[in-house]
């Protein structure tokens, strides 16, 4: 068993190294700006989905309102930067703390009283709606639905602004790596969360504190996506309530994770690597021909995926192996049966 | 007799107008097997839920090693050394049998590696070694019951509360399970809720009988079976019918 665990860990570290090296190589290869943009978005969403998965994938508490925390992070750091010239590097920590506070307000009552399934999902959506209405109505602070843009600076590490794409890729890569390693290192918590997902009564009967563990990962997840909110501002240089705090952003995180494989370490990353480039390509190649067609195709792909691969793309090797094994077993039993028949 | 490890004192619990448990008191002594019997709906499982704090009691007190455990959460009760199984086995279906047991070992272990080392021993006790890498959801009834017991053992409890671990098993499987429980008695204190009379009579040192939430008798298996109240409440009904 120990050997198996060691081998698994080695393989995992190797995978991370290969992905990181490949992405770093992308900064040197002279891709077009558009290709670089797709790669950066992919890494960004891989980070965000990893944060979402940490809470929702492992615990089965499906949040479709995570954009609330993204928005809190984005608006906090942007407002502090615009009004008080505070560097986004500090602003994003404050945004993260604020997002954690907001998450605590909702997670504590939800998890203390055992809200799950559609009830939890609905309350997560409600929080997102509330935050969006607040952002839209607090015009003096957020300029409402007009949105806010980031005051331009030349490349400047202090201001977290760069004229080229590559530094963003490096920053996002570092945070993605940190997030994945964090989830990987939380081995004990992952087991607890999986047990809670399967049956929370059985988990608590074995001495696992359900409420405490759920709140813990919810806070961590909120903090991480809030950091992502700041990344979004610094990279896109413009936010408005509906894009950063809307259902599209929130469901995107869920879909990426579910397609890649929820409740797994690298599922969200695989999901992002598939979904982001495909949706970008569909959008650019079909978006101008028949408006909405790309969303239609995107939807079909999703439905097919969820029906035929509920455990995500990451489960493909497992599925193939199991099929092969059952086929083998089938051949063996029919062989022994026919052998038995000839003996008679 | 050794000291009472668990004292249940005048415990009552109502669900709406129904008194599921009514002023029940008893002591549990170290290294004994206490059987709890009673007809359907007598409040046996409710009693387990009350002791482990899955339900909160309305009245009374529950002392574990002299300390009240009323108002704690089930996970704290478990970490104190009282672990229960569920009448309907609750395997973590998506996790392998190995990981099911591992989860039980984790709260009491300093590291995940330490917990991992404990798993094989428990798999051996409940005879699930061959199925270690099967998902918990794929097991048969007997295997599920064994896994349920294994998960409880993984928490290394002082008091083991078994809720119908024998029900639904074939006779020879039952014998096997009884042997296992008797062996566990050497190191643990055990409470069993059981429907199958043969089992309860066979393994219990003492028995308490519940009917409609009230304790109507307590004593050795022979004392209990000769108690007229018990015969009327439990055994008598079918006896009369047959007569």
C-alpha cells in the first residue's frame, strides 16, 4: 500500500512539473496574442475551478453562486486601488478576507443546520443575486451597472499591471500550482469531505465534525476565488456586476469542474483545458455566422458529457480499464462454461 | 461486577405526541454485552440515537465515564470512545472498502500514513481483505454489515453500539458474526440492539427489554425470558396466537 501511495505521489508531482514547464515554454514560443489569451484564460479558469472543486466537488455541496465571492474580491481590490492607490497585491488579500466573511455568514447557518442538495444550491444563488443588486445599486462606490475600469499603468509589478501577456501567465500559473498543491496536501480533509459527501450521518458517527470541515473548506474556497476576482480585474481591466457577479461566471466554474471530474485533484484543470479553448474556438468561428450557435453546440457537448461520463474526462482511463477487465472476465467465464459443457 | 462505564438516567424523548423513549434508565458495565430487545417500534434505535446525540434528549441525563455527554455532537461522542453502527448500513458508496475503513481510522490518528497502517488489521478482523479495492456501494448485505462493523472498529471505541448487525444474515453468517462479537468483548464493552432472539440470548450477559419506549424488564437472558411482562409484551403475543 505504501509503495502504491508513493508511486501515485510521484506521478502527481511529475504531472504538475510537466504542465508547469509546458506553460512556461508558452511564454517563450511566439504564439499570436490571441492564442496566448486563450492559454491565460485556461490557466485562470483552472485555478478558479480548483478552488470551486475544493469545496463543492469534494463535499457535493453544489454552489452556483460562487461569483459573489469573485465579485467581492474584484471590487474590493479595484476600489482600494482606484480610491486609495493601494497595490492590488494587498487589496486582493483584503478582498479575500471580506469574501471569507461573506461566506461565513451563509455557510455557518447552511452547514450548521444541514442544508444540502437543491436547498444549498438555491441559497448560494440567492447570495449571488443579493451581492449583484448591491453592486448595481451602490453607484457612488461601484458606478453601478456601468462597471469600473482599471486605471492604466505601464508594466509595473507594484501595480500588478503588465503590457505583455506573459507575466500574467506566470502569475496565474504560480497561483494555480499553489492551489493544486494545497488541495493535494490536505489529504486528511479530502477524506473527511468525501465521507461527508457520501453520507454525513455516517461521517459524524465516525468522529468527523461535519460542520467544522464544511465551513473550513468553504472559507478557503471563497478566499481563493476572491483572489481570482482581482486577477480578473488586473487582466481584463474592466468589470461590471453582471459579468463578474452573474450566473454565467458561477455556472462556468461548476461546468468546468464537472466535465473534468469533480472531487479529483486535476479534474478541474483538465476541464478548463478542454472547455475554455473549445468554447473560444466555437465562439470565434461560429459566433459571427449564426448568433447563439456556439452556445447551442456547447450545450449539446455538455449534455452528452454528463450522460455518458458523469465522473468527468479524468475517469476515462478508469472506464477503459474496467471495460477491458470485465471483457476479460466475460471471455474467461464463457470459455470455462463451454469447457464444462464439452466435458458433459 | 466492574464499574458502570455508561449510565442512562431517566431519559425521555418525544416526537410530537409520541413518547418514543419514556423514563428509561440503565447502567452499562465494562466488558459486558448488553442486549436491548423489544418489539418493532419499541424505541431501541431511538435509544442509540439519543446516547450518541443524533437526537437530543428531552429529559434525564447520560453519563459516560462519569461525565455527562448530553448536548454534545455525534462526532464528539465518537471521539470520546462511544461508536455506533446504523441499522441500515451506511457505507461510503463512492469510496473503496479500504478508504471506508481509513476514514474511520483518521480522526484517531496523527497522520494519514499512520491511519493507513491500521486499515489492514481491521480488514482482517471483518474479513474484507479481498474486497479492499471494491467500492463500498458494490457490497452484498453481509459484506455491508461487516464493513459497518469495521468502520466502527476503526474508531477504536471503548463502547461499541451495534444496531442490528445480524438482521438479514443467513444462519451460518450469523454464527460467524456472533463469534466475532464475542471475541470483541475481550477488549470492548458492547451494546447490541437485535431482533433475532437466538442471537441476543446467545451472546448477551444482560438484557433490557423495551416496549413502547418504556423499560419493562432487565436481567440475565433466563430471567428476562421468564418475566411474565416480557412474555406478554413480546414473546406472548405470537405464543397466544399460536395457542
